[in-house]
C-alpha cells in the first residue's frame, strides 16, 4: 500500500472557504453587475453567494453530485447555472467571462492550463496554495500573485495557507501586487 490517499479522497477532498473570506475575495476581484463568472469547484457556494451578491451571473461547476444538488436548491431563484462536472472535462464559455474560484488544489495545474488557453478569458482569481501561487507568478507573465489567505479561513484549515493567483486574459497585463 502506498502512502498516497485513495483516488476517491483526492477527487472529493476540499477546503471550504468561510463566507467573510469569500466576500473579500469577490470584492478584490472587482466583479461588476452582470459579469459572467465561472466558479470552479463551487462546493457549498461560499464564493457563488458572494458573486451573486455582487451582481454576477454565475456558472457554478461542482463534481460532487450531493453538493451540486445543494447548490441548485440554494440558488434556485438566482442567476446561477449549476453544472455537475469534473474539472478535467471542463469546457469554458465561448464569450468573455471571468473566473473566481477555490478549485480543488489537486486540479490546480489542469485548471491553469485550461484557462491560459482560453481566447475569451478576461481574468481569473484562483484560491490555491500560497507556494503554488508564488511559483506561477514567477514563471508566467500573465499571472500575478494576489492577497494571501490564512489557513484558518478554510474548514478544515488549509495545511499551508493560500493565496490568490490572478490570471489575466490575453492582451491584459498583470497589475503589480498591492501590499496588504
């Protein structure tokens, strides 16, 4: 037996954001009224709720059937489309969109590659491990490191803490990191 978690554990493991942190992330992403925003790995909807409150139209992607059903019920009266889908099978919108997400960290590299290929991505704000956000920002001119997020902002607490990696769409240059 190897020391690695079983595939089910990798597939279904997640760190839920607390609602106040989700609201701060959405505020920092500068989401405008009517923006189309994709929430990858929507979980129980902390970011989805903050996006709806900011006036966004949301596509919430969640691979866990139970959580997807919960999202459908929770946001039945809101401009939210819930898609039950593994992120590795993701097809992005064909018209301009944003991403604000706390994707499963095991899928972060695949998500990054998919987003960088999109010709219509405007901007993506991804909550990922801090060390990974730093590495991405150092190695790619379209990725900047955003604010840090404390480990305690997650349930269960994230083992390494997190940061926001900001991926800019083609033709957009990353802004310099603001001190916080």
